[in-house]
């Protein structure tokens, strides 16, 4: 039995990623977020457009920030797993086989400092209380949300 649905959904997800990148690029080139939302109103609500722009800008800034940092285990980018859901960005730090807890803590602290120095913020996902330290969540092997405080 043919499966056209899966293929169509993959194309839709790709189209949404392309739209988010285009919106972020327009925003970076001076188009207001309200104007972008007006242009996209047939496909997305204004709050969704703002979330998409913020997520795309956040992951771009996150990539740039972690690429610029070297660690005892190589470039920080190798140790940070990033995911853009389309409406928000998550970051996780999978363990490195053979890494001591002290070095793991060092790597986590380095990542948190790098991310916050880039003007991005971290907050735990709903699995943790909102006041949980994001570095603790990362050390536990779980993901945290990375977000831009404003456009």
C-alpha cells in the first residue's frame, strides 16, 4: 500500500523550515516582525510567526556561539545537540564515553556560559520545575530550551 502521507509531511516540514529561515533573513535585513506576520497570515498566526523567527534566530546564534569555542575534547559544537522544533530550540549535551564527571561538569558550564554570553537564555522544559538550574538539567543528560528574550 503506498504511503503518500509520510512523503507529503516531510515536504511540509521542509517547507516550514524554509519559511522560518526566510522570515529570519527578512527580519535580519530590516523587515519588521509585524510586516513578516502580515505577509504570512494565510499560513501562520502572528504569535506563531514570532516564535518561528525567534527560534530560527536563536539556533543561528547558538550555532555561531558554540562553533567559536574549543574544549579539551574538541570544538564545543561536537558536544552540543541542537534541535529547532520550528517554534522553539532545544539543546542537550550527550555524555562522552570515558569522560570523568569533573570534565563533564566543565564542559556543561562552558556551554551554558557560551550560550548566555551570546545573549540567549536557557530554561528547563516542562519535565522540571521552572526554577531548576539549566546546567543541572544538561548534566542529567536532558534537554533545555534556548530562547531569545526578545526580537
